C-alpha cells in the first residue's frame, strides 16, 4: 500500500501525473478487495485478491520502466520508495528463471512443508500430472515457473 503523502513527503517527480490515474485505479481495486466479504472462503483465500492486485501494480511499474522505458529513473525510485510497487519482487523479476514469479513468499524455503523446497506453483506444468489443478497456498497462483 502506498505511503500517505504529508507536508514532509517529497513531491512526486515529473511524469507521475501520466500514470496517476492507473495507480488510483489499482488503489480503488485494492480497497474493494480488502473490504470484500470473507464468508465461505478458506483462511488463505481471503488474501489472494490483495496479492494479485499487488502483483499487477508491481508488474505495471516494472513494465513501464524496464520494458517500455516510459518513466524516468527518478520516478521509478520514488514509486518504489513510496511503496507503489514491491521492490523485492521486481528485483527477482530481473533475474533469469524468476521472470514470472508471483510473489516472493513462493521462493522462501522456510515456509514450505519440506525443508529446502519451494512452492508448488514454481514447478513446471510439464512435470506435473495431467489434469491436476495447482494453486499456490500463499497467493493463489496457478503456475509461475519461467518454463511455462
């Protein structure tokens, strides 16, 4: 969630006005996802919409800077500092093999059932049995292996 701007906060760099509408849409979607009813859902499923929106917003900022080169380095750094995007996730996306990573939690080995393993969504679909639907328990991802 982005930081709240106060009197002491540096004003946004030039070019922020161009993407502000899209970021406000993501913020509105985030508020809707947070206020959505959790009735009938498993405990872990209640945070999946928030994780998906966070991923989409981070991917949008990543694409603007690294793929389309539409924003400046100053604006990119400001967006990361203001928590508009997940800096750790973007750092992983720049590494080979992690281009489609859904969340940083899926590669942390301490949260898994088996010591030293990663999440099931990181397993390539070709290695899984046919007809099995795989969902990550952390974020609801259905497969973020770079070979898929």
